[in-house]
């Protein structure tokens, strides 16, 4: 239909698309979102407030994405508030570090929060093998496995196995749990090597890879768990595969290797599989 003939009704008069575009000041559109009702009345948008639009725009606000993924583990009330205010948050996802992606639905799925998962799906979240497993959708899980043999080995967010998602689903996922157990290989976990206290202490410290204030990794122990973090980013657990080589929690393809130099650990490398960055110990 032509833009000169198609009209939008509002305020008792027809407003063509062309007229809509030509009657609104373009300068006022920058940094402002015009309410639909105001568009129909042919009103110009309000002036943008200084700093109202973040550097992340037009991507989702990373703080809101992080919040909705976090509360999707536990808090249906807050999930409803966030998604009803901004429906696209039902599809939000966060990279917690090194490629450990988790969506709001993924969060609800691996902790067995059926009510939250169903709400997110009803509001546009994209269903996955992991959500189907927790919710007990046996025909869907069976179709995945039969169509792509071996897919049951694929880990979910944080490296949580498919079988763990079935266990999280409780009684509602009992048939899926039984099916996955019969298929096998749905609970495959990386092989880990114990880390001696001496080796753990040997890797602790600060490692710089550039001149900036954030161009560093801090390796420390919290709650008896070795971890790595960059200022302003989320700390990740380090899991030992042997020989002072680790992977960050949830991403076994990434290798963080500590290299001994002159009798002590002098640097670390991050690789996936090629070396991405080398940091020298301070």
C-alpha cells in the first residue's frame, strides 16, 4: 500500500506516514522515545535529557540484562516487574566471562524454577534443549537427541550438564531424566586434577597485560576456591586440568596456563585455542 494513501487514525483525523515523518522535528528524535499515543496525535517528542541514552544503546542496557538473568534464578516477582516493563528482557543473556553465556531462561532452567521459565517463554524467551529438559518436554528432548546424536553431551550455562537440568525439574521431568539416563552421556564432566596448596599459592597475584588501569588479572582465593578476575568484571572460578593449566568455570575450551620462569610463576596465557593474551606477573 502506498505511503501516501495508507493512514493512521488519531485525534479524529487521518495522518499519513509521509505526513508523520515530515511533521516531526528530526532533531527531537535523537535520544528520545516517542510514546505511540503522542505519535498518533502528531506531537513532537520531548527533548532528550543529557546522558539519558547510554553508550550501550541501541543494545539492551547491560545492567538490566544482568539483573533479569540474576533474578531469574529465584525471584518471579522481580522477573515479572522487569519483563512487563520491557518485554525484550525475556530474551536477555549475559556473558559472565570467557564465553560463559547465560540467558534468563537458562538461569531458571538449571535451578528448576518452572514458574519463571514458563513466564519467560510466554513473553518471548527462546526455548532451548535445556529448558525443555527441565520442564519435562520429553518429545522435544527425544527429537533433539535422535536428530543430533551426542547432543546430550552439550553443557549448559556454567558447564551444568543436561542430566542436571532434568534433576532440577523434579517430578515434572522424571520421564526426561529416565530417558537421558537410558541414552547415556548426558552427565559428562571435564576431568579435573587436584591442586596442591603449594601450586595454588604459587599462582596467586596480579598479572598485567597492558598499561591501562583495567589491563590486568587478579588471581586469588575466595571461600577456598581459586579464581581469576579483571577489575570491573565478574570473577570466575579456575578449575585445574593439570600442570598449572586451568579453565574458567563454564568454558572448558578456554585454557589459562601459568608459566614458571626463574623458579616461580612469571606469566599466564589465555588461549581458545590460540593465545589471546599474555600477562606478566607483577
